[in-house]
C-alpha cells in the first residue's frame, strides 16, 4: 500500500504540473491563433482562415487593437473569398471598429459592389439601430461618389434622412464633394432639401461654397418645383 500510495501521489503531482503548464500556455496559444487569423484576413489567406475557424481555434468576432474584425479586414482590403469564408461562421455583421466603420460602410466607400452585395445578402443592416447620429454606408457612398453603391443601398431601404454626427445627410455630402449624378439621384427621393447641419448650412449653400454651382442650381430648382406642388 505505501508503494501504491507513493506512485499515486507522483502520478497526481505529475498531472497537476501538466495542467498548470497547459493553463499557462493556453493564453499565449490563443493569442497566437488570433494574430494568425487577423493576419490571414488582411492578406486574404483563405486556407489559414478556414483552418482556424473550422477548428474553433479563434472566434469569428476576434478584433485587432483598432477594433477591426476579421470581416472588416477582409472587406477593407478587398478579399472577397476571405470575406465569404468568415461569413460562413456567422460573425457580427454590423460590428464597427474604433473609427466607427463597419464592413458594409467600407465596401460602400470603396464602391466594391461584389462585397456590398455579399454583405447585404448576408443580412448586414443599412441603417443604425442605436438611434444616434452616426455615419452610414449611404453617407460613405455619397461622400465618395459611388453611384452604383448609392443605388444598391437605396434599393435596400437605406435611410435617406440619416444624419452624421455633424447633422449632414447624404445629399449634403454629395453636394459638398461635387458628385452631381448622386445629387440627381437623391433629388428623386423625398429627402429634406431645407435641412441644415450643425454649421447651419444646407445642401445648396454647401455646394455653392465649394464652387459646385450646377449642383446648387439643381437643388434650388428641385426646391422650387416642390414648392409649386
């Protein structure tokens, strides 16, 4: 019995030591997996992403130090196949990084219609649900002059009256930056032509201030037409 007890004690001690070592190594292994997955998303390395996600070695919602998720990184760098891979594991579609950007917003900003369609088909929301004034995908598309993206977002019921933190809407942003085709498209909607941002400037005035005279005239004509109705 003493010999058996000694052997049992050594066995238990050995198992305890092994468990302690594993517990110490686990965080570093997990951190390594996370960094590997984030790097794979940036590079569009589908094989590595699939391996890590399929083994549940990393969460599909892991983020880097700037709050960028795997999906955001893949979309930001234009890796459609990598984004498709991440979407198979049901990540948070509307997660925003520390700059307030979501994957849908970045696809709209870049005018990447393949990724925009992929995200919308996967259920990404076009409008914020917080009730706060934040940038949206429609704002980004209007600001950057991405007409196809604007069309697609409007078809997906993006809110034309959504406001940025400085109370600007999509029409103001397009007018400011001289994107006349987008202004024409937005004027076909019931968007508010008299709205003013936090500088008390409306879309027509902002267009004139930036030298976009024809856009200012279009907005003035649209306002006059509405007044006559």
